[in-house]
């Protein structure tokens, strides 16, 4: 979906490994949390750009705008994908943040 500096799929895999480990290194958990939050912000920014473009395209639709309809549908699908990616990433980040809290507790 998003051209991001952090690969979302690899990041999710790292999060799952860290949350499944009994005592992962706190530094690695915190670094992965930071990467995850940055990735989520990137996806959110892309979603906002898509939403604005979709709204602009939808406002310009006319009865004869066949290609425009396809473009608008593509934008709507991109927004839906971004929403799914954010939901998955945010859920994983919540679990990782809980792991970090557990590791910080003496």
C-alpha cells in the first residue's frame, strides 16, 4: 500500500516474535515500537492523501465520467486497504507496548 521506509509486513513479523518471546530485549522492543509508530503515521498520511484525492475526484464526477468512476473506485479501495493495514498494525503495537511495560516492571 504505502511506500514506507519500514516494511510493514516485516515489522509485523518482528512484533509477533517479540510479543511471543518470554523476555525479549527491552531495547529491541522499544526500537520496534518506534518503527511501528512511524510506519502507522506513514500509512495514516497516505490514507489522508487518498481521502482528499477521492473527495476531489468525486466532486468532479459527471454523468459521462466513466474513467473517473474507475479512478474514484481505486482511491476508495486504497483507503480501505490503508484502514485494514492500520487496524492490524495498531493491534500489534498495543500488544508490543504491553510487552514493553511488562519488561520495564521490576
